[in-house]
């Protein structure tokens, strides 16, 4: 049985179990990620913390729901995005109006 994800905060908490089985249950407005994770050294907001420190080994089913307005700034890192590295299954995910910065 998949763990239901219905909020932006629940989406971020997936990092606590990168081997789980997850599914979106509605549209997620990620606008608030624009002011998440202040990096004092570089004086930027880093935004959403990509899922999986190195790889996500679980299952993530977006069920065609949209993750909207996602912001991620990892200017000094490679392999960034909603999921940092994928060894599991990612299906039916829609991301719109995103701003993802990486190397």
C-alpha cells in the first residue's frame, strides 16, 4: 500500500524513507519552496531539498497530478531536480512552472 502524499511538506518528508512506495493524491503547489533552506554563505534560498541524498530506491507515482511552482537552487551541485538520483521507479509525474538550477 502506497503512502499518500497530499501536501508540499509530505513531499519533502519522503527524504526520511527513500525506499518507500508513494503516490500523489492531488495537485501540489510548491510556491513556498522559493523561501526554503536559506544558505547564508551564498546568500540564496536553496529551495526544495531534492529527494534522495544520492539515490531514490522507492516508488513514486504522481498519478498525473501536477507539482507546480517548484524551486530548487543547487548552483554548485550536479544531479539535481525533484529526485537527486533514481534507482527506483518514477512514473506519471508532471512538474510545471519550475525553476531548477544546478550544474
